[in-house]
């Protein structure tokens, strides 16, 4: 009688353990699948971040080149403006001399 009771308890424990093992196995399979998706998502995110970083570096490089070109053209424009200012002053001076000579002659 005691042996039958012990066998029933052991069989019940074995059934419970088997059921629980099956549940855990399904959870592990599901977790592995989600882990695979998570890895793919992380790889995609890493790729996107790398592309964004490359774009930022490219934009910075292009921006620096543009700034250098603008600086060179600004310097040249200032030189031309100085030349024009000098030419205008010389022309004004010549015009004033011509006017003065015409007044003196008249």
C-alpha cells in the first residue's frame, strides 16, 4: 500500500516535471527566435548609424571646402573693391583737376 502511494506521488512528480520541461522548451525556442530578430534589428540599427556618421563626415568635409572657397572669393572681391575704390578716387581727382583748370582758364 505504501509502495502504491509512493509510486503515485513519483508518477505525478514525473508528469509535472515533464509538463514543466515542455513549457520551458517552448519558451526557450520563442526566446531564441526573438533573439534572432533582436540581433537583426541591432545590425540594421548599427548599419544606419554608420551611414549617418558617414553622411555627417561628408557634409562636414563639403562644408569646409565650401567655406574655404567662399573665403578665397571674399578676399578676391575685397581686392577688386579696393582697386575700384582707388580708381574712383583717381578719377574724381582727375575730374576735379580738369574742372579747376577749366575755371582757371575761363
